[in-house]
C-alpha cells in the first residue's frame, strides 16, 4: 500500500499576527503621546493664586461689615417703590389734595455722575392751590432723600388747581456680577469658592461710588426746598385770585403764564 504524504503547506490564521502588530503600534503611539505630554505644573495666574490663598471666612466677614457701613439709607432702592409712592399718596391726601396718578420714572442723570441713577416720582394732583405747599413740605419727611424738582399747575380763579409734582431720588448703579462665577468656573480648581465674596465686594464698590456724591445731593435737596418755600407762597396768592398757569423748577425758579 502506497502511502502518499500531502506536502502542500496549510494556511496559517492571520488574526494572531494582526493583533500583535496592532499591539505594537498602540504601544508605540502610547509612548509617543506620553513623551509629548507637558508634565510641568500648570501656570496659575497671580490673581487666581491670590484667590486660592484667601481666607474666605475672614474676607467675607470684612466685606459684610464694610457693606453694612456703606449702604446709604437715603438711596431710593427697588424695595422703596411701594413705600415711597404710598407715603407720597398719603401725604397728598393728608394735605387735602386728590391723587389722580402716581408713577416712578428712571431718568438719565443730567449731571452725569458716574455710578448714580436718577429716579423721579411723578404725582398728578388736583385740589385747592393753598394745599400744595403743605404737601411739598411734608413730602420731604421720609427716609429716602427726595428733592423737589418741578411743579406745573393750571389754576382757576378761586384756587382750584390741577397739575403735576416731580420729586427726584437717587440710587447706586449696581453692576452685573453674573460673569464673576462664570469666569471663576474656568479658573484654577478652588478659585470659584471666592465668587460670593467678590460679588459682595463689587456691590460695596458701587455703594462707595454712590456715597462720594452724597453731600452734593443733600445740598441740592435743601436748596430746592428753601427756594420753593421762598418763591411759592407769594405767587400762589396772586394765582388764586387771577388764575393762570405756573411752572416751578428747582434750578430755574417760578414762571407764571
């Protein structure tokens, strides 16, 4: 019996070789990437280093204390809208006048003081002309510092009057602090914990800027009040008899038409 040996080479599976090559390639790439990684420490900006070194409890306590001292009770804040309008309405009614309308308007600062916003209460009134000075005097008796800015009234012979009074208030311009947290979230790890104290510090800076011109506002309010007390009574006597229209301005005085 003849025995024939099959000398044809059998195919060798390729996947073990491919896996080996793949492993070598990946190892080589890994070594290359590792060698190209910068293993030096991250360069933290000086301001972020200062924030990381900050004693936050002490810093926040100091800012809170300074903020409590800087907050000016004579400023017209958002929480004062209802209180001021209610006070003016009651003052007018207590003086014998009728309040037809009352509103709050935000104006551009005519003097251009940085960091200060001007707000005016606009009161539409009607009633006896002689009751107007009583209201004007009483309108100043409130916490927020109000400065009589202008009056304009149409008067009928006998004293029936209808017109408008504008009283000016001021408040600090508060900056948008939303960006602080967003910026610190991208800073060095741990820097974002200073967000609150930085926001309060920004508010403190706004109050300090507002307070820098506080003496000028008080002086203007007192001068306007004195001028009204000096100019209104004698002219109202004449207007009650003759009728007509008068306009009074804190800066220009009275004009009768």
